């Protein structure tokens, strides 16, 4: 076996989450190494403009070339057809390739290798990696590990939270370039279909079902099965009518999943490795960015400010769990719009999961209270007083550049004299104070 490599922070996986963390850590002055292999399968996915903004925000530019201009998105859901919104389609293989190159252009060490084994330890982690073409594995020792291997990242079986079992049957084809790009989604008795076409002629057909409720064909017949089923689906027909050669057909587990633990003293899980959403939301990349964006500050705190380490871990855990619950409930409400097949297994299990808690609590549901909670303060996490409300359960620290908790405490202590108290707040201009008071009233706090 070759001699062990010694590294500081090692990120496993170079998808959007791993890349985001690596770039953020580098910006904070940390030496970081990324170990990754390209995805095993190609995919076309849809993203919104906020994903673009998020990627730009972390310094990703060149990889954006793989994201197409917005194209029409048709939807037939609960029997209603709309073609109002658009989405940006992205060829994930091309995007991930550009991302890998871009990390290196930013000066980040990238090791093209598969991670075979990760043995965590408080005095350092042992990673077994294998480069393409090598017959032997190599050991990489790391002080801190960021797990960003997406849905493929292993985790303990106990304590994992899963949504209803879901499998996506994917057919990829290649037709001639040109023609109209776009995508379409439609609800079906046994699940839903998503179809897309890129300007370069790549075509994606996706059938999402409950594997226990459908007789799935043997692998060799999967492509024919997907095409045959979608040939009876109105929204999919334009995507089937163009001649295209099959590139692959495969089945991917795609249900929502939350890892049993998302951080320790010397490791952190981000992106789909921490929590993966039902792809119906079309928000997977957005969510993976959400959990990865603040991870560099969490890691910086764990490494450089040990006294605040428990707050940093709590911060990461609460955010990942909050994201998981929020998107699970939004998904439930979206599925609930389709009433025609509420008794079918696919729909029945999704209407009841995760719970009956509203996806969006109304701002005035409970009186705002002041609590000490972890916040991001520039490059680190620390405790601060925040105002916790029903719709902001993690708390609001600042608003319009002002710390909210002292202002809310003062206002609460002077019923009937709120305007007067705010006008006297040191360091707050009178017009800002009045605007803030109006905002508190609009939230139903007063
Ligand atoms: C069927 C389906 C459809 C989807 N459609 C959409 C969509 O339309 N829009 C959207 O926003 N999201 C969609 N998603 C979700 C999206 O793909 C993910 O949420 C997103 O890619 C997560 O990013 P990530 O960086 O966490 O993980 P990934 O993008 O999965 O990146 C993980 C990386 O780790 C690498 N890796 C894995 N194992 C190893 C190993 N052992 N060693 C080294 N490297 C390894 C992988 O090759 C990969 O490069 C869909 C998901 C599914 C399942």
C-alpha cells in the first residue's frame, strides 16, 4: 500500500454541496482537499434562478455554463393544466465536470478517487481511497471530514428518518440537436411523470412510483416499460415523439431521507448526505446548498473556537432538521392537491407523511419570545439573543442591520407607549424605529 497522505479538512464528494463547503472553507483560510468520483449515472435536472444566485454567491461561475436559459415548464396536476412557469434545465454530468475543474481553478486540491472506507476518530480520521486504474487503495488521514457523497453516503441504519418508499425510473435518450427545450410534469394514478428536453437533443423521461405498489420489470426491459407507460401520458407525448437513441434506463431510490446524525466534533454531513428531499419539489440542489452554505462557519467554529463547538453543532443540526421538516410538509401539501387517487397507495402514504403540522405557521400564532440561540456571526457560530416566533422557530437576530431582541424587549415592557420607547432607543434613527414598529405590528406581535 502507498504511504498515507496527511491532510487537514477533507471533503468527500464534489457535487454542489461538497463544492460549496470546499469554496467556503478556502475563503475562511482553511486548507481543504476534495476527494471525488463522477456520478455513476447522468441526469437532467431542473433548477430555479435562486439556485443560480446561490451558486454565484459561493463563487461558482464556470459551472453555470451547463445551466440552460429558462425554458417552458408545463404542469398537469390534479387535472389542471398550466404552462405559466419556467425552469432552467441542467445536464448534471456536464455541470459536475465543470464544478470539478472550477474547484481546481480556485486552488483547491482535488483527488480523483473513490472513497472506499471512512474510519472516524477523535484524533484523526482514516480514509481508504482508490484512484481510477489503481489496484490498491491508499490511506488518507484527515483532521476533519465533510461527508458530501450525496444519497450514496453510508449512514447508520438506526435512527434514520425516511419518507414513503419512492423510486424514480429514469430513461435517458439522445436525439438531434435543435427543437424546443422544455419540461413537463403530470400526476398519475401510481405516481407522477417528469419529462425534459435540452437544446442539444438530450431527453429525460422520469416515472416516480411507490416500488411496493408497482410490478417493476427486469432491468433489461426497464427502458421499454418507461416509454410504454409514458406513451399514454399527455404531457410526455411531445418528448416521446422525437426520435432518440436510448443512452440508459435505470431505477434510483428517491424518497426523502434524514441521516440519524449530521455532525460530530470532527465531522459534518452536508447536502443529500445529511438530508435528501423528494425530487417532486425540484429543490434538491437548492436544499443541498442551504445545508452547505453555513457549514464552513460551523466547521471554523468547531476547529478554532472549541468553547462554542456545542452551539455550532446545535446550529447545524437544527437547520438540517428544520429544512427536512419544512420540505416534507410542503411536499405533503402539494400531493394533497391531487384528490382523484387519494386511496391509491402512492398518494395515500404521501398525504399522511410526515405529520399534520402546517407547512407555514402564521406569524402571529404564538407570542414572540426572546431566547439565546446559535447564530452566524461573520466567520463563526456563537450564542446570541434572538426573537423566536411561530414562523421563525430558529429566531431572528438582526433586522435591517439592528439587533431585534433588545428592541422587542423594550417595546414589550411599555404597553401603549411603544412609539415613544422606540423613538428613544439609542443608536436607532427615529424613522427606522417607526418603520420597525410598523413591521412588528404587521407581524401581529403587538
Ligand atoms: C430522481 C431524482 C431527480 C432529481 N431531480 C432534481 C431536480 O430536477 N432539481 C434539483 O434541484 N434536484 C433534483 N434532484 C436532487 C439532486 O440531484 C440532489 O439534491 C443534489 O445533487 C444533491 O447535491 P449533493 O452535492 O448533496 O450530492 P450529489 O450531487 O449527489 O454529489 C455527491 C458526489 O459524491 C460523489 N461520490 C459518491 N460516492 C462517492 C465515493 N464513494 N467516493 C467519492 N465520491 C463519491 C458522487 O459521484 C457525486 O459527485 C433529483 C434527485 C433524484 C433522485
